[in-house]
C-alpha cells in the first residue's frame, strides 16, 4: 500500500422526486441487480463502495434521500458536506423533470460552486418517455451541470454516471496533473555530453 497516496473518499448525495429511481441506480451500481418491487426510501439510506478508476481507487459514500415531501426538511443537512450531487428525474414523468431546478437550487444554496452536480434522466428502458434527450441536455446546459441518461433496470450508463461525476471533481483533476508531472520527473534527461559519450561506444563500421 502506498501510504503517501491514501484512498480518496467522496460523499455523493442522490436527490430528486419520489419514484424516479434513485435507490435503483444505487442498487445497480452497488450490486448489479434491479428490484422491480418498488419500495419508497424512508428518510436517508447510506452505502459505501470502492471504485477502481483507471489506476486509482476511490471510496464513494452514497447517500440516498427520500423524495417524499415530509422528508425534504432533512435533505439540506446531507447536501452540506457532499462532493457530488446527483439529481435524478424520470424521463416518463414531466413533473419530476420540472422539479430539478429547485433541487439544484437547494444544492447550490448549501454548497455554492464547491460541488459537482449531475442531472440524470433515468428509466431509459421505458418507451413512453415524455422528456427528450435534447430537452435534458438543454436543461443541463442552462443550469451548467453534467448530463447523463441511465437505466437502472438494464444498467445502461450506470458506471459511466459515477465515472463522469468523480472525474469532474477538481481534486481529481489536480491529482491527474500531479501524476503527469511526476511522470515527467521520472524521465531521464540525456545531456549533450552524455549523448556524445554514448555515440562513442557505437561501431559505425
């Protein structure tokens, strides 16, 4: 184990209206399964998973929040120290899409610009969609957030959702830059004098 580079930990909070699939996205990511028997989240659930990202490992703390109105007063406390907020809507439910503005506003009220926000249109497996991809992309551009469409049922884009969110973290970008600098330092620079010495050992005959 490299103690100079301890495993990074990031808190991810899932937000959105009731029954948009927040729990299903987490379950698919955690266990690669899907439960068609819907059960509403009561209050807040917490899970954690280690994710292998390229040649690095990160520890993701996943906070699943309830979408019901009576639990919304709890949400700000869980947003407060999050690194990533994933705001989910159901592509077959226009009301859930209309609510994303308020969810994102709540995130920025607590975290300002110190958070990565991903707008996620879930339930790609369903044919009766009412929110087009273009509309989702336009909303994400308007709100200056990342956009991903997923299906918790089929697993489509679930891993990509988490990968894009984590790679967008400023600390990960800094880490990548440091790694590149370290790689450059590891390259042995040959001076002109050394080049001449090397050439003198080569037989040109």
